[in-house]
C-alpha cells in the first residue's frame, strides 16, 4: 500500500478517535477506493485508510493499536462482531432465526467503519456505502454482516454525494422481496429494501416512536411530512382521538395507509391522509379554526417538492409559527431536525413562537438512540435534534 504523510493536526485528530480525515490536507492525489497507509512525518505508521475523494475524505479503517496489516475480511468481521455485540446488549436483534426486527447495526465512525452504515430489516441487511470508492469494501462488509447476523442476504446501496435519481446497488446472498414486513417494539411496518435510498422506516426515530405513546392518548394529532406514517401509527396505537398525516407524495400516503392496516386500523374518519404541502395545509387549517393537541414536524433538510423551495434553517421558524396557530393552550409541539448544520433547534422554535406571539416550555430534548454511536472527535456526526414543547 502507498504511504501518505499526514500533517500533525490530522495525526492528533486520529489519536483523539477521529476516523474521517480531510484528504485535502495530505498534499497528494488519491484514487477512489485506494487503500493507503497513513504515516507521520517521521515515517511512523498511524493507520490504514480507504481513499474517498468524492467526499474529500480518507476513511480510517484501522489504527496502529488495532494490529491489522491490511483492510480485509478479517478486519471487517472484527468490526461487525463488535457492533453486533452492542446491539445484542440493547436487545435489538430478534432471538429466533425468523426474526423480523428492524434496527441500525453499523453507524459509520461510531462503529469504526467510517463511510458505511447498515440497517437490518428482518432477514435482510441494507448496507450504505457513502462513496463510489467504498463500494467494493461495502460488498465485503455486507458478506460479514450476513454471516455474523445470520441473515439471508444484503442490499448494498451507493449513497453518492448529492444524491441520484437511480441508486446503484449490489446484492449479496439471497435477494429480498420488493416489500418486506419488519417489526419495531412488536409494531409491524412495511419496508422496501430494493427501493430507493430510503427503505421506509427511519431507525434513528426508534426511541421517539416509543416515547410518543406517553403523549398521544386522547389527542387530536397532526403529523406533517408524515412519510410512510410510522409516527402516525404510533399515535393511533397509543389511543389518539384522531390522526391527520400530511405529505406531498400520494405514493407514501398509500404506504402509510398500508401501515395503518397492518396495525389493525381499518379505513376510518379518525385516520386522515392529506396529500399536499404542509404550509398550505396549516394556512387552511387555521382559517377553518381546526385545532390539534399534538403536532409533529419532521421536515427534510431541503426540498423543492410541489414547486416550493424549502430550507430548514431559513424556513423552520415560519413553519413553527403557522403550526402554533392550530395548537391550543397546553397543546404539544414535537419538532425534529436531521442536520448538524442547523444550529440549535430550540432557538429556531423560539423564533417561530415569537412570530406567532406564543411562548413555550421545553418538556424534552433528544438526539440519536444508543444504536447510533458517534465519536467525540466528530461532533457533526450527531445530526439528529428533537425538541418537545408545551405551548402557552
């Protein structure tokens, strides 16, 4: 393997647990997927990395302390075995061979596998490689996951920078069906492992779905940006009086209705599925004097759906203000943000409530669940923010 000399700040970064090194500081061109040995200016080995120029990163897969001479199946198997042991401690994998459990098994640098992620969906793993240069190792990683987690197969998806209309993917082992039913805390959800980048169930919201049951009973619930309805199903199962789900896609609304059906909820006036823009829905709801006791808002970081440009940092306060117009005194506003670039979600919420001449009290704040470890040296990896407010 070629040796790359790292500057002292990069050496210190790795010594502090960092795994995603800025490749622009190396001073040498790297080829996507190239395995390199990282050394200090004295020629002393520091670690082994995969070049990922697409993301301007050197993905550090092993340090000198790990004792591995190369990035191969043995190293990947060791990483997977350790990651699986932690999820077993969290009681996430099912105990039987036919388990339908859904959970995050690999989460990037937090599992010493920077540039990779993996969700287990019943008998299939969905492995994400975050750059073309990582794709080959992604297939090796998938093989290790299938073996150690005793799965039928895996889908390896290339999660390229900037996204793509067509998602490149490879199959390892037995291909899954187009539609698979998985469970979380015993609740069934339909997922599509062979679909696009998002298979239909965000596993980072596991603890939020569990926690929402404390607040939904008897409430009129509004779920904006509802996607496949996982949060809506949670509220319905908790005894919500009504649940209204709003999303711009008719396809995901049909998917959400299917998830309601899998939980035993027949078509009913209490469960409403509105295809349209969240802002327009709130404007109409305020005009009609509709009221919701619990409003859930989990928007994308950016979007141009329906011809409306949306940016989280710019537009979230206005959305909060419009949501406040349909929430009565002591009603609840649950907010989520999925980007580390936002700053404080609580501060944006405060700005939005001031626009609406309302005030609120923070009941809870949360982030990623324990199956999503992140390293202290890379705080930007902790992208998820949750804030629950009670409005005055």
